[in-house]
């Protein structure tokens, strides 16, 4: 007898066993033996689980799949029986949604059958009674290996439950949203992207259901529900963007549908970029219980940023929202505060670890088109609240910095660096140095520290150039350079010391910190030469005490370190040793030049 022939009696036995369990369940109910009825439900679940295990353990076995389908179909026929007692339906409704949803991992037709069973339970029990049952079953997904398939029937059921609720829709939906979004967040940031398109399809169906309810309610009644729908859609937009395939036509279709709903909620791109406050909206929707709900909405700001970026990327999306991106970019170019607010929003896309690089690339391009070099050089002198924007601007620069360090190709990193410089140029010069200094202190990468220190040096050089009189100007104090005190302060020496004599003590680690050390030495040399030539001392660099400290505590220990590393590696022909010596050669040259300059200054009379 073949394997196929052996499996047929098993299939028949499973259906017969199921019928026996269901028949005894009905008899016990007629006998009003509620205790035995309760004991029969676990037996039913155990039988279903055994059939499921057999089907999942051998995915290619058509007979096992057919067996599972017959068993689940038998459940459906049973609950559709017009003579079925309501008490039985109520008892089964607590376990069946979870039990049959597990079968969705076997095949699409079993997923459809699970959906049909949940739909029937909703008809027989009522949507308000089924709602908490489906939410509870969703929470079980963390225990499922095939969670993405398992949640699809449950999400499908919720989309229909929402539509069917006739009273207190907002309160019912508000309680269900956290269950949906928490499961979605846990799955979308962990599961394989190919598994999730079906899940997000159901997530968007739920958004459509809430949208349909909003359109039928009076404006005053649906205001909170619209705000909740906006939060839900933005969170979904973020997770969809991070999880689904960027090039997938299905993903683009879902983005278009979500974008239309977000627009319906009154969330224009300009609002999302500049004035959408999640905390204020959360307080409006959830009231005093806001803190109990906001955990499930942790990516709403990411969704706000990505909603705009999708409109920038896709013509279909921008058409669905009827947004004019050119007009929005022009408004951002013309208004500094809005530009900074938009930067604070879009940083969430750049810092989103799970987001595909393609969307981060488009975010960089969008910001480059806003900070395009043609923004006004005039700063609003009455903008006393600039300090309120600086934390956002600083964190945005941190996000751009990480893109520069981790970008997948050189062109991408180059564009990101260009954006970093443009954003810095947009910051009032009185604050620019503080921002650069904070970025350097916040960076562990030697190469990135070197880049930032070099930017400091270039900023200081520009100030010298701008402050030196031209031929047509009347020179001040014999034409000497007058550096801007906002940049030329003792703080610049603290910056050099941070690299040459790290806070943890001792000289820097070489060759690991070689790039940062070389850049710091170049900055020190530039400051010393400029102050000496201009006969100024804004930074304190030419004071005798400073020269002695730099010579004894920075330069000589560094020379000893460099000499030791070079000596250790110069006779070794190992590739790593050769690379080390080559990397230290330019550093050594600048170091000795700094030592010479300091020695010359120390020889001069005080």
C-alpha cells in the first residue's frame, strides 16, 4: 500500500473524531451539563492542533492539507447550522478564532476558511462581543512561528467588526487599536518582508473601515475618530515603509491607499513636516489615559516623515494627496523656522534603522532640494526662540552624520556630507561652532571626527577671509585680520585637546585615531599661524602658558607615541605594518611642524 493510500483513512478518522466531539458537545449542552461542556472545548482544540501539526510538519503533502481543510470545513458547517444553540456558539467563540487562524499557515484556502468561520461567529455573536475575543487572539501571535499568516484572519475579522459596530464606535475602536499596532510592530520589525504584504493589506483594510465610519458621522462626532485614524495610519505607514519591499507594486499600492486616508484626516504635507505634534494629538484622542496608549504609536513621527517622502518619490502618491511638492519646498526655503521644523521631522526617516536605504536616499535628496544653497543668508534677529529648535537640528545632524558613516556607496555618502554642510550653513554663526563641537564630542569614529574638525577649521578660515580688508576698503589697524570672536575663542583649543589628550588620559590611540589626530594637529597649526601672523590672541594660543602646556602635555607625548609605533612597524614587511607606517607619515610631518612652531614662539621674548 502506498503512502498516499495510507493517509486517506487518517483524514477520514480526523473528520469522524471531530464530528464525535461536536456531537457530544451538543448533547452535553442539551443536558445542561455546563461543566462537561467546558471540558469538551480543550478536547476540540487539542484535536485541531494535532491536525494542524500534521499538515505543518509535511508542507508538501497534499493529503495532509486536504485533511486539514476538511476538518476546518466541518467546523464551519457546524457553526452555520440553523439549529445550533446560541449558548454553544458563545462558548465556541472564545476558542475558535485562535484555533482556526493557526491553519492559515497551511494554505491560502485554509486562511479563507478561517476568515469565513470568524465572519460567521461575528454574525451569530454580534460584533461587540467578538471584538475583545479577536484582540485577545491577536496577542497570541507572539507564540506562533507563522505569525504573519496567523494574524490575517483575525485582522480581516476586525476590519468587518469595526464597520458593523453601531454604537460608541470611537470607544470600541480606540480600545482595539493598541492590540493591532503592537502586534504589527513586533512582527514588522522582525519578520521576512515577503511574508508581510498580506498582513499590511489587512491593516489597510482596517484603516479603510475606520475611514468609512468617519465619512458617515457628523463632523463634531468624528473629530476624535479622524485624529485616531491619522495616528493609526501614520504608524502603519512607518512600519509598512520599513518592512515591505521598496520595489513591490503591492507595497506602492498600499502606500497610495494609506496616503489618501492620511490626507482625508486633514494632515497635509506641510502640517506633517512643521506642526504635527503627536503628544498633543494623543492627549486629544486618549485624554488622561494617553500614556497607556502611546507605546503602540512609537513610530508616528517616522510615518509623518515618510508620508512626505513617498509623495516626493511617487507620482501616484502625490496625486492621491493632491499635494504640490514644489510649492512646499519653496515655502520651506523661504522660512527658516519651518525649514528647521521640517528637518526635525525628516530626521526620523534618516535615523530609522529598519528603513530601506532607497527611502533614506530620497530623504537626503529632498532635504538637499530644500537646503539648496539659495536660502536667505539673512537671519531673523528677532528669532529669540532659536534655542527651542537647536535640539531638533542637532539630532538631525547626528542622523545625517550616521548616514555619512554607514551609507552603502560613495555617492550617497558624498550627498549626505553636502547636506551636513548646508544645514550647518543654515545655523546662525553664533551657534554653529557650539553645534560642531557637540557633534565632535558625540562621535566615536576617528574619520568622522576628522571631517568635523576640518569643517571647524574651514569655518574659521572663512571668517579670517571675510574679516580681512580688500584693496578697496580702508584697512583697520594696518590691515590685520580680525577673526570673529564667536569662532575664535579658547574653546577651539579645548577641541584640539579633546583629541590630542583624551579625557580618559594619556595620548590618543594610534593608528586607530590617526585621522582625528591629524585633523586636530592641522587645526592647531592653522590657529597658531593665523594668530601669530595677525598679532592677535583671541584663542589664547600664543600665550606662554598655553604654549608650554601644548608642548609638554600634547606634542611631546604624541611624538614619543608616534616614534614608538613607527619604530615598531618600519622593519616589519607585514602588510598591516606597512599600512600603519604609511598612515602615520602625514601625521608625523604635521606633528613636527607644530613642534617647530611652538619652539619658535617659546624662544621669542614674552
